[in-house]
């Protein structure tokens, strides 16, 4: 089977008589293998590739692109092709979101085309791609393209000197942003490279202190391990900078790259002596311990902070680290114990309890404090969000020291039974769904709560948690079903449907509710629509009961994409139906993405027929979001339909 037309024989007059195995996924491996065979005539391979890149699909180029990408992949098996350079050059052009047509006009390329081109660059002839990127970084006049191309080149060919040199010599704006961009790019591709290190060191040493980019300092800390030039530059910066942020970054970087380096160790010891008691000493102590574990200066510095600082948070932080590096440190234990008893800050008490429990998981005083912090959630404080954070942290801490989660469950149950504010109750109920799997106390508590409350939101959360910790619980299912039928709040219905589907993935009432929400709300609140669709995505679309509902869902989503119109003047976007006021037009792209995930093979031809007219230049100029959304959907259809079927639908 040496004749390439066995795989591809285009018959313009009758597509059904043609051969289009090149578009059938199951044939791809066989086609690539054909290109690798030595007994296939070279001219046959050249002719096949020529036919692929010249293919005119007469249906919007969707299949032209597919044929071209296959030709590019074939180069990995047939790198000697005379067409290879031109193919790789075209892939590079498609790989950038903006493509210059002439000096005055830039065209935004469709995202699926850009993404597929970039993916194909990794699958085609590697040597050609590297050579093409090298040429690009040496010839492009665009700094942004140079930077992106150099990063890609460094990824394809780690340590590539052309990529590093291009970034090192790249003209940059002499400001903080310019230095940051170059530092980030070098950090992406130039691990351990002397040229890159020299550039970053030069920036740190020569540019004004206020313009030094922390990205550059972090980059040295990322890849200059053991490099004496980098270490010396960071020590110099630590000792001379007046910018505290830069000093902290330099210290942190030394902690990562200067292990065992006596210059860095001596500099950090001296730094601790000079700045004794300053907050920055904590960072210096950490870095010194990282590069010289057991250094006595670290213990001395941290103890000094604990004993003399007036800042409670700073004391707590130093004591916690002391316990980490020296678990039995008496000063740290005494300090944290005192924090539990005297601090007015719940966060400090939480951190202190967690630190003490890491040393002694049976510390009853610390456990009691965690119980107290959870219970405080129900007391209606002045700052509810802060208290929620503290209570959640305390619950997590209790669950970590007790594998059975009984301590956490007891604390949450106590809160549920005593809390006097619904928002805190909801949080406790949700947490119980995380920690209470199979626990009888948790199950009984949630059932009692369901029986006693009439609040739909609380009912929904309680039933949802009950379903999580007691799979298939009938009380949970019946409660959520009741909420679906009685609540007037669309978000409440959505939450109830979501929880019900987690318990019963084929619950028809919940599925029907999601469909109804989409029919009623897409023109009032796009976030409800998006959330409803995302819930449907997670269902088993092969289930017969769910499939029956898909037509309604798909019809609603397509109508949304068709009817929505961009309106710069913030006028109504519907002429004779409900009004759409979207805060973000990109919602169209989210809906398009969701639609492609639930479309079935039998839906595709009609979707193409319905949406094809929105790919015209008129719609591209009038509403780029809708054009992009439709392009993404039809691209998906093209990938999953035969060429004759797609050609028929789109023409």
C-alpha cells in the first residue's frame, strides 16, 4: 500500500466518492507510519504532503487546517521533505494570536487555530522548529514576539544559547517593568546559565535601588544555586539596599542557593547581630538555618525576638519557627502557651494552638482553645468573615490531630445546636459535610436540623451535607426535592438541583430544574446560566434519561449565542424579548465551551447549519465575542464530523 491516495483522494464533484481517511482519528497512526517506511517512494511522500497543504476544503478552511496540521506531523517521520521549512514557518505564524497581514493591519487569529498550531509545533520535525525559532529571535522587530519566541525556544531546547542571548541583549524599557519582563523570561528558560546570571547580577548592581525588580532577585534564587557571583551580588544587596522589600527578597534567595557558602553564612550572622530584634531578622534566621542547619546564631536571634519584641504577631511567628527547628524549645512553648491564655487576637491563638499541637497532639489547653474558636462562630461578631476564617482554621486543626474527625465533628455539632445566626450555621453545616462521613452524631444532627428549620438555604445545605456523609439518605433526597418545588429563589433552586444530583446523578427532577433555569434566566443573570450548564457538564451524558433532556439544553444555549448582541451604549440587547445586560461579554465564550462538552454526534450537523452565518466578516466586526464563540463551536463540530457531512452542513 504505497499509493498515498489510499488515504486521501479528493473528489470535488462527489465528496461521498472521495477518500478522506486523513480526517479519521483511527487512521492517523497508520498514516504517520506510512511516512516512516523506507520502501515507500520519496516522491510519493512529497506528493502526499503537497496535497495536504494545498487542500481547499470549500468550507471555511476548517478541514484545510486539519490537513495542514497532519502534514506538519508527518515531518516528524519524513524530515527530509523539501516542504518542511515552509510548513514550520506557517505554523509559527499561526502560533501567535496576532498575525500581521500588512503594515497597517493586524488580524486576531481564532484561539483553536492558535492552540492547535502551538501543539503541532511540538509534534513536527523538532530540529526545524528549533531552527525556525532561532531565526525568529534574531530577525523579529517585535520585543513581545522576541520574548515569547525565546521562551518557547528555551522550552523546546533547554539551555539554547540563541534564546538566552536574545533575551540578554533584548532592548528593554529602562524601568521596573522592562527589567521584570526580562528577568521572568530568563527565569523560565536559563536555569544555571552563566550569561543569564550575569545579566541579572548586572541589573541588581547597576540599576537604581527603587527600580530593582523583585522578579530578578527571585530568579537568581530559583536557578543560580551555588553560583558565587550571584551569591556575592545578593549579599551586597542585602547589606546596602535601603529598600526593605529588596532586602527580604535577597535574604530569601540566599536561603535557596547558598547552602554551605561561608561568605553568605558569615554575612547573615553579621546581619542578625547588627539588626538584632528587627522584624527582618526572622527572614534572615530562616535563610541562615536553610544554608547552615544548626547554626547557634539562629536560635539566639529567635529567642531574643520572643523575649524582647513588643509585637505579638512577630513573637508568635518566631516561637512557631523555633518549635519547628527545635521541637523542645522551652522558651517557645512557654511563649505560645501564654498566647493561648492572654492574647486578644483569635488568629494569634489559633496559630499558637496549631504550633503547640504539632509538638504535643494531646495538649488539652490548645484543643480547648480550638473548640472555643469554632464556637465563637455562632456569636454574631462584628467581623463575620474574619470569624468564619478562624472557625474554619480551628475545625481543620481539630480534624488533623484526630484522624477519626470526632473532635472536629463535636465542635461543629455543638456550634449547630447553639448558633444564633444563619450564615454561621450554614458554614458549620457545610463543614460537617466535609468531616462527618459515616458519623452517626453528624447524621442525626443534620436530620434534626432539617426537621426544625424552614429556611430554604439552610435546608439545602443541610440536606446536601447529609447526602455527602450518608450516601443515598432518603431524608436528604426528599428535602432537596421539596426545595426544588417550593422555593421562589432561582439560586436556591440551582443549589438544590446541584446537591440532589450529587446524591442521585440521574434525578430527573433536578435535571429538569436545570433546564428550566436556563430557559427562564439566560437573559437576566448569565452567572446562573453558566453555573447551571457547568452542573450539567458533570453528568453522565450517555445515560438515556439525561440524553432526553439534552435537546432542550442545547436549543437554549444556541438561542443565547444567537440573540445576544454587543451594545456599547448599554442599551437593551433584545428587541422584543427579555433584556440581556452582561457585565462580561466573554460569558458567550464560557457558554460556547460548555456547549461543546455536552453536544452529541447527532446534534452537530444542525448546530453547524444554525450557526454558520455568524462566521461572516460582518459579524466578526460587529461582535467579536460572538464570532469567536461560534468559531469555537464549529471548530469542535469539524473535529467530530466526517468531511462530507460537515461540507454539506456548512454550504
